[in-house]
C-alpha cells in the first residue's frame, strides 16, 4: 500500500490529497502541517479580523471531510528535517514519518523589508490565523494604524481596520495601488472609492522608520512626513518556504524547481503551490496553487498529466468591489487597448496583433471568464474589438 505524505495543508496540499484519493482508493494519505486548524481560506482572514465572519465560515474543510476521505491530518506539527535516501521526514517533537511519495506544499511566508524599527512591539504581518488573532487582540486599544503595502492583502487589512473603527493610512512604494492588477486609471478609481470609505493614502512613498521606544508611536516616511500610529501592518509580498528543499537535496532558486509533472529533481518528491518555481516563474496566486495541487496529486497517483503553466489571473473582491485581471495589463500603455468606463466600473482589454493579451475589470466582472478564454485560445478579435466591452455583446459571434 503506497504511503503518500503531504507537507502543508493549504490549497495546493489539500487539492493534491483530494486528487490522490480520486485515483488511488486504497492508499494511505497523511497531511502534516504546523497550522492549528484544517484547511481554511487565508484570503478571508481580514474578514475574520474585522469580526464579519467567525471561525466556522473561515474553514474550507472541516474535520469530517478528512475522515470521509480517509486522509490523516497532523496539526501543530512542524517538520524540521528529512532524509530522501531512507524516505523519512522528522518533526520538531521527535517523530519520524515514512513516505513512498512526498509532496512539498509548504507555501510562503511574509516578506519583511529592512525597515528601522520593524522589530518594535505592534508591528505585524498577516499570513495565518495566528497572526490574525494577535492583531485582533493588540488592536483593541489602537486608534491609528499604518499599513505598509498597497497590494491586495494590504488593502484588505486596511479595510478590516477601518471596519473596526481605526484611522488608517496606507503607504505604497509604487505610484498606484494594486500595481500587479491595475493600471493607473483603474487604480485611481479604486483609490477614490476607498478614500470615501475613510482610508488615507501615501503613494510613491518609502517608509524610512517605525518610531517608538519599545512601543510604536509613529511611522516616518523618506520625505520627512510622520504618520501617527500605534500599530503597523506590513504587507510587502511573500517569499517561498524552501527550507525542506535543502534537507532533501532539491533544486531551487526563486522557489523549488518543478517540471511539467510537478516533480522535482528527485522523481519520488513533488512540489506544488507558493513554494514552487516553474519555468522561472513563482506564481503566488490561489488559481496556480489549486491547479498545481490537482495535477501533482494525479501524477503522484500514477497519472500522466502535463502542467504548462497558469495564466496570471485573479478574480477578487477588494473592499467589497469586484476586481478581475488577467495576462498583460499594460500599465505602461505600450499596446493597443480598448477601455469602457462609467461611474461604477472600469473595463479594459489589451490587444496585440488583433488578439487579447490581457484585461482589467473593476466593478463589473460578468464577462471576465469569456475574455480569459479568448486570451487562452489566442483568438483573433480584430473585427469585434470596438464592441467587445459593450453591454450585452454576443460572444458567440467570435
């Protein structure tokens, strides 16, 4: 009976376990995680912080799901080492766990830039439920907070704090919000909406220092401005967790290197999700982690399915506003584009040689799936490009 071992219970690891069980009904599957809970929605942690949802709605898989699928789950278990020759991993508590096939799905950790004062009490990053609960506890007596980073997680953290009645300023190094998902026009529209909600912004700004004597008093920017604060949340991106790659002798650079079958340079060891690098790309997005987990699980169980990469695509809610983007958003206006906007929405498709290579949809994402299919199929839309964003456009004509 094959022993499958999965390290990490995020979307990649859990989806892999689900697909191993689909193809191998009699094997043993064990998921090992240092988390205290079964698989939950990390993207909803800010709703948890603000009190909008409880732990029950945060959960993606309850304990009964693991029992129903005969999947073992070891919580609060930190893996500290591994031996690929004898095929064992070692835990902090001294346990030794054998495997026949191993999946590394250890995800990523928050990147903390080298900011003076980042070690002061009251500085947080949000990556797991433990972080969320520490923020909830600490914020009770906080009036003013600064969020460093205007990406998706930073804006959601800021929104949670606003809902808790805090005064919040977002500091972003780039000249616009959500620089990976929005061009300047779309970002400005989102900023105006968020300012009406009570948020303040400092764009194109560098954090010089977090000031305070043992406890935060203010955040000082490079231009000299000082922002009063009793709490700081840093949201400056993530970095892959690759510690086990060294123990296992795996090839890695920006992430653990995987091939089209999601296996590493050791054929009995696979990897999926935020910890991986495929063809030089570290995706760091939910759809890629899910797709990689699905194919890794199938291939571990003996299937032969080739992964060719994931289109950089996100469908999100930012402070309650629908946002979807895919492919090349052409923030520098180098390509032809078609834009449709009104008081409630901003839609853009980017074209090259008559084919859509990217899109942005803010406030209205109804046709996003149809646009992304055109991106994937590289369909020539030259004849329809001036009407494709019109309300009610008939995509069956293409």
